[in-house]
C-alpha cells in the first residue's frame, strides 16, 4: 500500500476514536474502490484481504511510532489510533516491552505467499471447534469410550483397537468404521495433531 493509501486508511481509523472493527474497516475501504460486480470470494481470498490489511496496519503502526505521531491498537474487534501522549488502558500497554508474534507474522509477506486454501480451511475448522460447543469432541470421545483427560497417543491407541474389531476386513461393519474415521478426524482437529 502506498503512503497516500496508508494516510487514507489512517484517516478512516481516526474518524472512529473509540475504535473500529476489522469487518467495518474493510467495508469502508472496499466502498472507496471501484465496484467488482458479481465478485464472490472464497475463504483464501478473504484471508488474503485480512492479511494485507493487517500487514498495512502494522507497517502504519511502525511509521506512526517512528514519527512519534501515535500508535495503533490492532485487533479484529478493535482497530484504534491513539495519539502519542495518550495512555493505553488496555492489555496492549505492554506492546513495547514484549515481542508480538502476530506483528511478526503479518509483516512477513512470505506467510501470505505460503498460505494455501487447505491452511485457511484448517484454521477456520480449528477456530470454530474452539469457539463452538465441544459436542463433536464429546461425542467422538464417547464413541471411543474415553474421557476429556486423555491425550492424543491414548486416542490413537484406542482408535486402532476399535478398528481392529470393527473394520470390514476383520468382519466388522463399513458404517461403524466410517463413524470411527469421522470421530478420529474430529479428535485430530481438537488435539491439533498434524
């Protein structure tokens, strides 16, 4: 993004002194661009837009700090400009004292280039699993006759035991095997096994 575009972005942010959500900021930025009628975006396209926005915001924050013109609070639920002399009253006040792994991630464009559709789908699945109720996880553990305190090696061992009993090649049922495979997919996501 050029300096004029960064300046325009900062102007939009400054018009919202209490902060603005990423979604609302993206809508306002989109309104200033030529219309793209009929455009449909998949999750990878949306991730790229999100990444580039945050990349630009972190660059802008660095520029503001170096010029002593304030700083940005950067998050999906709140993007806010703070003047140089304004005290931060939130958990972002330790910004200068600690490294910020998200900042490092978004400032490295190679992370954008290396992200695939599958990566984005996995991120979304993991997010919704953690944000939603754990009913899928609970059902999968119940099917395996395990409780919440187990770890992934125990889950894998139990999965193999159940497959040895229920696999069609061992005289078992195809539907039961598919149910076990589906449950294992859920548990892999839950336990972040790659």
